[in-house]
């Protein structure tokens, strides 16, 4: 069964959970997903290690991507939680480290897939090399999606954008206008028909 049709509305969401290591947290997230009638929920900052999938008793499927090394830190981590309908439409998925995960779904239109990319960008505390590696990898993943497909990029990009520059420096000390501008500029590369301001 296709996930995307012209006759039905589907809902996707993204959530930075801060952690999924607490007991019962995965079931709370699944309950919220059902409450808001989401087909796909992108999750950032799971703090899970390893790469894998887990089917919940409530029928959702969790695809997760974290550090793959032994004794890796419980930081970062991304996941996609799929409803039963999304699970049935799943073509495949790819782990791209602890910050990016991608899943592809069948649509009603033959030969066209829907790709969902969930990401968790490095914060300002990381060095420029780490941030650049993340954006180069993200760009490569997006560019490898066929142009005929519908590709959705979502997640926590750790960027702030706005129409105006900060008025009072003391109230905007932590705002990263440069990163926000970079994100908008990069998005314009992929979606030039949208007026990003």
C-alpha cells in the first residue's frame, strides 16, 4: 500500500526528544505519534548507539541510527518512527551515522518514491570541520535522491533564522545567524521555487 496518494493527507513530524534512554520513553513517543495521527515521526537526539530497527507492540516500527563503535558515547542519534501504514509502504532505509537517517516509501505513482531524511546538525560548540563534514554528507545524501522523487528533509538543524538582525545584543547572544543563513542558502539550492526569507 502506498504512503503518498493524491486522495489522502498524511502527516509527518519531527521531535528532538533530548533522550530515549529512559525506561518507557519509546512508548510515550509512540503514543504522541498516534495522538497527532503522524505516519512518520523523525526523532533527534535519541542517545541510542548502534543501528537497527525495533517493532513495537502497538505496531509502530522504529528505525534508528547511532554510533556503531563498541563503547561509543550515548550522544546524538536519530530515528524514524513509522506508523503501520508507513511500515507497509517502506521500500528501504539507510543509516548515515549518528546524525542522519533516510527512509524511502512507495507512493501511488509508479516509479516515484518519497524519501524522508531526518537529521540532527552539530551545534556551535563543534569545530568547523565537524560541521562541514555533516553538511557535505547531508548534501551528498540529498543529491543522491532521484530528482523525480519527493524528498523531505527534516530534523533539528540547530539554526535560527529571521527577518531582522538582533536589536539588543544581550538578548540574542546565543543566536547563530550565520548558520541559519547557510541553511536557508543551501535549501534554496534544492528548492529554488520557494521564497525563503
